[in-house]
C-alpha cells in the first residue's frame, strides 16, 4: 500500500473509531485489537495501529501491558477535573501573556478573531451561527495559549484541551439546538473581549481570573444537562461516553 493510502486510511480509522467511542457504541472497558478492527474497517493493520496510538494520545484509550488497547472509563468527576485543569492552564497562559507583554501583531490577530466571533451572533438572543462560532472559538483558544510566549505552556494547554469534554467547545449547543446554551455564548463572547483587554492592559491577575471562569462554561453546560434535562444526553456529542 502506498504511503498516501496508508495515511488516508489512518485518518478514516481515527475518525470512525473516535465516533464509535464518543457515541457509546464502544463503551468504557471494551478491549480493542488490531486484527478485528482492521477487518471491521476493511483496511490493513498498519493504519489501524496508527489510529489506536493516536486515540491513546488523545486520552480515549489505554494501552494494555499484555497487548491491545482498552477504551477508557470516565466519570463525572473526571470530566470536572479535566475542565478545571484546562482552566488553570489557560489562566496561566493569560497571566503570563499580560505580565510578559505581547507583540502588537499577536494582539491584533486575536482581536480580529474576537471581531469575527461577534459576527456569529444575530439579532435574536439565541440566534447564533454555531458552526462558525465553534471554529473561531477553537482559533481564539489556540491564539490565547500562544500569547504566553511559552512553548511549554502552549503544549500543556493543548494537552489539557485534547479530551472531547474538556475542549473549549465541549457541550456547546451543536445540533442539539439548546436555546439556553446558545444564549450563554454571548456571555462567553464577552469574556473573550475582557480577556484580550486585560492582557493588553498588562493586568495579569484579572486576565487569569477571567480565563479560569471562562473555562467553566463547559462545566455549567454539563451540569445543566445532567440535572435539568437528561434527555439531551443522547443529543450532545460525547455524553454517552461518560458514566452518569
């Protein structure tokens, strides 16, 4: 098989296996082996091996000492801890950016992202272009991590954000069309503006506090679903993956 074909099959394997895990089709504790998965996906073992390694790096699988992999089990407390870790790391990135100072060009780029995010909102309170918001939101958080000027901090923020339920867009409305979540995005967007303003003004403590509070949006959305509307569990990507 050509290298390009192997890469293509590897990407497809990652996408399909990730979706099976997040949808709950492959539940926590399920053991996975290369040969059966290769047969299931109708591809060779090499791209499957690469896909399993990639999903292990993402934190969705654990490698077994005896060989093979197992789908990780995550409970509510694991999710909360992951969100808090991301908040701490992003808060540190924002504080360092403010204290060390940021190049004008970098501030202008993240400010432009904030302006583009503004365009995602319509006239009605819950009118939001989610797809555009989600993509730009990811961009904002990548830019925020880089503002610290520390490659170590940037990598740790990315690592803390790698699990689906700890990412900046975790538990956002998506296709579930949860009106209250869409309205909450306006508050999150205001925090984006405040973070950039605090960093520009060299207000480290304020930038850190806003960033940490901002990360808790995912936690509040998760708590809303579990406490107020459990019926949404099947509609929000990733929730079937978590033990309730």
